[in-house]
C-alpha cells in the first residue's frame, strides 16, 4: 500500500506540473521599425484638422485608402519619409502643417480568447499584450500553448514561463496568434479518484482474504 500511495502521489505531481514549450525555431523578424507594408494601418493626426485625421489602411499599391491621401505612397519607405510625403501634400492646402503618424499592425488573435478578432496594434506590442487586448484567455485557455504563425513559420510559446523572450516577443504585421485549449480530461476526477477507489477495493479484498 505504501508503494501504491507513493505512486499515486508521483502521478498527481506529474499531472499537475506545468508544461514548458520552448520555441521550435525562431520566427522571422518583424518588418524594420517604421517601415509600413500593404495591409497595415496608419493613424494620422493633423493638428486642428480632425477631418484629415483618422486611421487609414494601406492598399496594395502602397497608398492610403483616402480620397486625399491616395496619391501618396507610404509603404516600403521609412516612416520619416512617409511623413514628409504627407506633409508635402498637405502643404499645398496649408502652410506649416503639423502632423503625427502611428503605424498600426494587423494581428489576428483567436483560439481560446474572450474576444477573437483582427486587431490593429501599435508597433512594439507584445504577444502577451495582444492576448490581453483580446479579453485574455477563457477558462479553458492555455497560455502555455500559444501558437504564433508568421509568414511561413510557426512556433509554440509558453507565456507562463519565465523565459524572457517569450513574453517580450513583439508582434509583426500579419501575425496570427492562437491560444490553445485545455482538454476535457481532469486528472483528479478522471484518474486519481478512480485509482484511489481501486486501491481501497484491493486493500479491502486483501484484508478479507487474510481472515
């Protein structure tokens, strides 16, 4: 019985121990900071001109989906270059125009999260922050099973570990983040309790046969 009890305790420990999953291979690096690609978003704020401000999508021809901005190509060049191009366009309507630009990266967050959706996130957003913006994991969500797909690569991260690069890894344009799901298997209910009951039955039978 002592041996069986020891085995049960070991089984509980193994079943409850957290699973660590390290990256199988490095993901491709995100696009160079400040360089936009088609499909990205761009938040433009023009001082004292709310009609020219807003969030706009970059089309396949590298221009913005906007009646005025559609003549300016902003993708594939540093953000400072895109800003000067937009400033030059606006200067034909007003002198000394002041504007700020903020890139927004399309990232799909799905799986076991409360608000799965396609999000446009600022550069520098981490995968953990993207999941939090999607409402966080559901009751069955597994933060130790987070799949990240980027272009032709895929890795599985354990965001519950203290591995620094997993929590600090930043999203890239077009990333797909999927939070894994816990199985319906419950170690205590489906394994430990039946085995304990079986052990008690065996012990009772042994006691009866010894009489």
